């Protein structure tokens, strides 16, 4: 720990200062408190889990924090998990501050917004990132909080460190493209017109075996949706390096399957014979999140159009894609699962097979544990006399679980224990960044699914200010109705299935979710299943909806189906096998759907 410095501050105060050698900064100051600094600095300990650090947040003054300027954290500053510093128990804390940087966006729709410079670091991936470059942070200091909620002496933190830019490892993970993995990057005209600044779209492309030896062959295309990842990772990495002896735990599992995909992909035999295709992952981070959700929305912009009209045609032209809807597929899990489902529904002619694993809510009668059609409050169950918090997260994520001390993948323990409530999860995001600026999950749902608010920021779906003039957690029914109208996919299917949409989608939608999904994503899939399983549905649904369990125990997040032989496997295994499991199935449908005279050399080897 760095020595505690005493600055010109009131006794008992906590202040954060910008060094005089710095320049004026826009952003959000966050102060983290932890009872332990042994494993990670406090600013790396904030989460929805029981092990979270305490955090408080405050925006810098209008016009920015000037060199030598300070901001203060006091009893009126909203915090998470405790609402106020006055409610913290007395004791010694490790304390650290950071300034999360914003910039001004003068959007094409007239909105003038201060939003994060970035929600990702270039070296990040799969939803896990270091702080974006330009983030400022202080040393960690030790400070004592008294019984009355006041500090025993002033606590002065100075933002003397800055997160430096990092070099991306590139789509191949090796810095440069390889024979198999290529990078396609564009600056999108559509997105730049909306955002008023340069906006980049990127595709990581895995070329099929035999691509260079068969210059006349044209190939189907599979989009593997998911979180931002600097390297190609469609749900199982692609690596020509066998796992080394010193790898252990899930790292070893991950490397084994990365090498397995490489070995099978580059073989003339095996699961990909007759299923040669381009496999593409996309990077489209926004100022709200690491991913745009791949649709056109009022707050995030025309990402669906940009991907379909600007990026994909270039990929297919450069790498000999067939370029027709019958020869395209989609897959993804969680955020990527929603994207795969939504793109197939919203653009039914552009794709011919969609695998949606553990998708974000595909219907808003079950927006996790909230019914946007009928529930009055998002934080507490509706009741005349009770005030029961709605659960938001249960048990744990089991996608990287192994038997302790081994590299053997393990099943989770879906006891159904609440880890975090909807209120806690949303308050954490409000503290990290109000006005949907936390780069968090609930905030990006508001940005993507909701309308623009009067102030230009995403309109709040429910009241998130515990000290405001609205009922805490109350659902804004006007905003909810706009969510439902535009992005309730189950509602869209119900309304349009018998009026032409069913003919375009029958047999194309394949949905998988664990029976005990950690984020209650099971609920919306069950609602979808109730409709899709109606024997009177005309045309029939024709796809597959599977709610997964192993020995009677529902799978946690993010289950993506049983193995091709029908056997169950831990999430730590199946998450590595998206391409192996589903590309051969897509190839069967592509071949059956191909029009007369279509290019079919991809099917011949």
C-alpha cells in the first residue's frame, strides 16, 4: 500500500484530485473500498457477487475536472452495495479511486452526449476487459473509518496513473493474419453519419480448409455472434499449438479444444467434410457496451444495416462467399444468442439457420424476472403488503468450472440461491455510470431496446434513483410499450407467423438454454416454447427449443445444447464446441435449400 497523503481537505473527508500536470478530464470518478487488497486492487473487485468491493461514484464538474481540481465523496454520495458511506461498518479499508473517461458525441440525430470513450480494451475478449486506455487511477491507500461514518483524518487520493493503450493481438492472436485467419475492417458510413465520428466495424474470418487450393470454390458463411473479442473466438478458439504441460485448470481445457478445432478444421476428413464454410466473428463495440446487439436502434444506431449492407458484402466478396441468404447461418450464446435469434427474425431472408444459446430475453413477458406487460415494479414483486425483492442472478456462472485441482470440466451446482437482486445489479450500474453509461448489461438493454429520452440519453425503463421524485423501481409503461413494439421477438413471431413470417422462418430457429440459467434467461425461452409447441401452429415452428438438464439438474449459464450424440457435457466443454456441433447441421440445411445451379463445390470435400 502507498502511504496515505494528507492534502488540504476537511478532517474526515475523502477527496480525489487530478494532478496539476494533467489536462482537463471528462468522466466519472469512482472510489472503491475493500477489506482486502491481497488478491486484486479495489477497483478490480467490483461485481454482482458476494465478494464485491464497495464503490461510490460522482460525475466530474460541468466542463470537466481541471488540473489540481478535486471531487469529494461524502454521506450523500450514492454507493453500491451500501447506499451511503455512513452505513459502512467501522474499520480499516483499502481505498482506491479511478476516473473513467468520457468524450462528447455530437450525433447526427441532434443529441449532444457525454459517453464513455470506450467500453473495451483492444486486448480484451469474451466480455472480460481491462480498463479502457485513458482511465486514470490512484495508488491504493489504507484508511480508517470511524463509528460515525467519518474518516479518522482526511483521505486524499490522487489520480497519478493512466491505463496505457495496448496493441491488439489481432484476429489470429499472433499480431498478423495467418493462412487461415484474416481481418476485414471498415469505417462505416452509416454509423459515422449517426454518431458524428469515425466508427469501425471488424470481422475476423476463418477460411475453410482447401480455400487456397480451390480458387473457383465459393462458400457459405456462418456468423458467430458474441461479445467483443480481439481474437477470433466463435465459441472455441482456433490454435495450432497443443496444450503445454504447465497449463492447468480451465486454461488447459480451453487450449485442448482450440487445438482440436484447428486439427479437425484442417483435415480432409472429420466433422467438417462436406461442411466447408467461412466462419466470421464480428467486433462492433459502442459507447454503451462492448457490443451493439447487431440491430438498428434509436440510441445505438443502425448496426444491423451496417453489418448487412457494408461489412458482410465486403467479407463475401473478398473471400468468395456465396452471398445469398440460403447459404448463411448464425450462432451465438448469451448476448450472441439474442443477436443470432433477432437477426434471423428481423432479417428472415438473409439467413437460413440460427442457433441461439442462452439468449438474452427473447420476449418481454419474462424480461429476466420482470413481466413488462403487467408488472408495476421492476425491483419488487407486486403486492399489497409484501416487499419481496426480485432475484436477478442466481448461483454462479459454470462455463469455466473444473474439478478443484484438476483440468477436468465440472457441472455447476444449480441450487437456485440468489446471488444478486435486480435492484442491486441496477444500482451498481447507476453508481458506475448514470444515464446508461456504466458499460453494463442492464444499461445496454435500455440503450438498444428503448427509445431516446428527452435529454438525448436512453429513456429509463424503470425508476433507478432511490432519492428521486419517482417510485423506486416503478416501470415506465410508456417506455415499456416501445420496448415491446420493437424488440419483443416472441411477440413479433406470434403476430406475424401466420401472415408470411412463418413461411420464411419455419425450421430455421434453434434455441437452447439451461433449466437453471444464472440470469433467469430460461423464463423467456419457456414462454417462446409454450407458443412454438402448439400443434395447431401453421406452418409448424419446425426448429428446436431445448431446456437443458443433467441428471435432473438444470444447466446454468450459458448452456448451448447437448453433444451431437445426444449426451450431456459440462458447460466448460460445450462452450468450446459451437462450430463443431452446429456447422455440420447448418451445412445439411444449406445443401437442401440450395437453388438449382448453385455453387456447391464446398459440399464436395
